[in-house]
């Protein structure tokens, strides 16, 4: 890795490009990228020079990341505690049957 390469977060265009790409990547079944986007740009949120578009992508990344995490945990608990009452459908949704 080249240590002399410029940090894309230092330019306004680079910040916009990186935050937008990470935000869009979260929709392709990679919700953890939204959390990475938030923590990657967190220290730039307090600066007035940070573009509004970047702040918008970063805050939306956090919100969507939280929502998808909550939904995944809800689905996990519903499935874990209820699959055996769903009959054959519940058995078809799991890879192996626990004994």
C-alpha cells in the first residue's frame, strides 16, 4: 500500500464520492457497510466545511444500519422460537434440524 497516496476524505469531492458509494453498497445486502460509513466519517460530522450531502449519507447510513440490524435480530428470534410450529415450512427454511 502506498503511504503517499492522498486520503480521499481530505477533498470535498472525495468525501462525497466515498460516502455515496458506501451508502449505496449497503443496499446490496451489506448493511455492515453502513456502519463502516458512519464510523469512517464520524469525525467529519462536526465540521461546518463538511458538505451537507456527506452528512446526509452518513446519518442515513447510521439510521439504515440500525433498522436492518433490529430487523435481522427480530427475524432471528421469531424464527428461532417459532420455526417448529410452522410445520413443513419451518423445516424447509433451515439447513439442518436440531435435535
